[in-house]
C-alpha cells in the first residue's frame, strides 16, 4: 500500500482489507486502527485515494473527507480501543461507516456540548453533507453510517 505506511500499520498490528478495482459499480475498502487522535490523519490518507479512484468530483471528495474526519473524531472521542472504517462505493453513491469498538455507553449527540467552540458540531456537519445518517448500537460499540448520493 503506497498510500498508508505499512510500517505504521505493522507497528500497531493493524488490519486493512482493500481491493483497488479498476471501476465500481460496487467496491469497498476497510481499515481497523486504534481509536487515538494520532490515527485520524492516517484514516484520511487511507480514504482519499479511494475517493479519487472512485471518480468522485473534487467537491464530493472534500465532502466525503469531512464526513470521514468527523466520524473518526467521534470514534476517537467516545471509543475505547479500536475503531473500524468501512467505505463502499456503489452505483448511486458512497457509504462511510465508522465503528468505535467498546465505546462508552453514552449516545453520540448532535446537540452542542457545553463548550460549543470545541465540540458538538460534528454530527450536525455530517447530517448536512450526507443524504442519510444512521447511528446504531452494536455488540462491538457504536456504528455510525453516512450515505452520500451522487448524480453520476
């Protein structure tokens, strides 16, 4: 993988499942990382080449990277261990799913936190960029899935 440092992945014992297809209609990529703030840039570095390969426009790529960043930030903030990121490109859009394994019992909030300058806007931004947002509790933790529809 030239877009994510394999030595970094090896040092954390990280897993990556990815197939770089020539074209979609349906293709996917996944990554598991420790739920730590330092990993956020690696998630963006992982996602960006996929979005480009999947023929997303520049604006769509920017929006999708914001969604990835916000969902990852929530997983880091609320998770307790690993987080997994799963990207799916299908005929009508993109699905971005982030699971924060062994998360705190508190539900993610789309309302501003006590200090709105620093927290509380992430899910509001995701809701404005995504066509659908689902937040579910699973046996592993919180799973947040954003679906973005594209016209091409």
